[in-house]
């Protein structure tokens, strides 16, 4: 035994002498604890050859266990553990277990008076049973540890996804504000240009008016000045020049009194009156209003929600962290919650061949999706059906393929109606006493998008 190499008795995982070795189907042996730790990361995989084990509960390698114990005893490192396996009374190996005294004994103890009429079992069997009991006690802790590790991993993924969401949202905000800034800058430029054009036009008219009036003033001034000079001449000279002076004055007839120019001033009211309102009113042509907003946090990992949160389609599976708002088993997305009042929105279904549109209770995210939370109308490329918690699926009369579907929720009145806005026909209605906030519900398994159409914007004064 002393000539054996120590490596022969070492676990490939912990590099220590085997403790409770187990044997895999690939013939490699490991400490049971080492293997269990490895299988938490790589289930059923051999740490050495990577072969998948055929046994989820590998058997003990008793031969190797006995050899390791003997090796430790001979090397002098098993004194403490070895003394625990030697009977202190008879120096024999403890191979039995006294069921009455609940302690290990040797074969000599079995025949001793102290254990007269006691019941015995092989110590390895008892140890295996106790290990099984301990494993059962350990299982909840192992399960809890796995749960904690899974949650920890998901939280790490959530933290990374939050950063991605923040960056994407930031880009969208900057994009939208850039569009608004550009519109405002262009509108500012157009209005300043109109102001400068008016100023230049009216300034030119005023200049022309002033020049004409200046010429008339100069002519009158010259005539008056010459006549006043004649009036100051000596009598004889004045009389001699009188007729010429009179003719000159008469040749300069009196003009109409000059009037102020109407509309000469800048039309300030035109430029500044309700300026902000007029710009905002014009901005309506640039922006759109969606009566409902889709919440991407509720969307299944296989659904793609648009950047402006108005359409959804089926697509490639995304690597998303789990969150309590998302119901993973349905290809659905919810909109913003609605309560008291009347709400209406149109969904463009177009060529989508597999869709469902309606409303769901807001608490669906907290307690998980069930059919008892949805009122909807659906299409599966063959027929239209209505669904509610009480009616379940109800086939609707055959109709021409819908391109759009209007959802009208009267929360206070307790009605949910579906209509065809193109033909102005009624499709189906539900009656229910709503007691909590309801969320628009859209489900699709088709790559053609379902789009929430923008609502009309009107200003009432």
C-alpha cells in the first residue's frame, strides 16, 4: 500500500483523498459533494471527459472508499478518522449499528452482554439511510440556493437590460426633440423672414412717400422764398416786377394736404397674436397622438414592439430578463391601464393572419395570465371568434376580412364593443361590471405588425 501513488486516491475535482466516492457511467470517480457542486453548473456532465452520465444518482464506489480509508490509515493521516471506525473496547472495525443504543459496534460487541437481545444492521446500510435523510434535509437548502442564484443572475441581466433600455429611450427622446427643435427653428425662421419682408416693403413705400413729399416741399419753398424777396423790393421795382411775381405764384397751384399713410406700421398683431398657440396648432400636422401606448415590459420575448410604442409583431426571440410584468407563455403585450370613462382605439390588422385584440385586467401581470382575465376578438386565418371569461370561445358569423378593428371600452357603462370602422358595422359586444383598471390587450403570432392607429387631434375653444 505504501508504494501506491497518492494521486490514485485523489479526487480529480478537489485534488484531495476521496471522501464518499461515487462512480459515473464513464468509469470516472469523484467525491459525492464535488460532483454535486459540479452538476449545479453542468448537470449530469463528467468533470473529466464531459460525457453525460446515465445515472442522476450515481452509486457509491465502495472498493475505492475502502482503499482510500486504508491508505489514510497506513499513511498516518487517518488516525483521527480511523480511530472513529475502531471499537474502543475490542479494537475491531465498527461494522454494525445497534438500533437500540443508536451507536456503531463491532462483531464482538454484538455478542457481548451489554448488547444482549439488541437489534443490529450493517453500518454501511444505516449510514446510507442516514445520508439519504440528510440529503432530504439538505434538498430544500440546495433548492433555495439555486433559486437565489437564479434570481441573482436574473437581476444582473435586468441591470444590463435597464442600461440598454435607458440608452434606447435616450436616443428616441433626442431624436424626437431634434425633430421638434428643427420644426421650431424653421418656423422661427419663416416668421422672422415674414417680419423682415413686411418691414422692407413698408420701409420702401415710406421712403418713396418721403421723397415725393420732399420734392413738393422744395418747390413750394423756392416759390415762397422768391416771392418774399420780390415783396422786399423798392416800390418802383416791385411795381415793375409785380405781374411776373403774380404769374409765378399762380403757376404754383395749391396742392392737396398730404395725408398719413394707412397701414404704414408693422402689423404686430399679425406676427405676435396667439403666436405660441398658432405654432402648436401647426405642429399637429407634424406629431401624432396614440390613444393607447403599448408597454414593452409586458411583451413576450418573441414580440417586437416599435420604438414609438404603437405597433407590435412576432419576431426573433430576444434575450430578456424575467420580470413580473411579463407573462412568458403568451405572445401578447398590454397597453396603458384605463379606468373610469369611455375609451376608443383602432387597431390595423391588415394581412396579419393570427391575432387577438381586446382588454385584460391590469392585475394579470401580478397574478399571471389566465383566460379569466381577457375579453377579446380573435382571427386564426379561418374564422373570427369572441372570447370572455364566461362565454369562452364563441364563433362569430363569417364576414369579409377585417383590415381594422375598433375597440370601444365604456368602463362606467360596463360594455366592451368591437366594430369595423371601414364598413361601420358592429362585430361583437360584451357586458361586464368592471371593478379594476383594464389594459388594452394585443396578441399575435404573425410577422405582420398590428398597429394602433393615431387618434384625431382637435382644438375646442
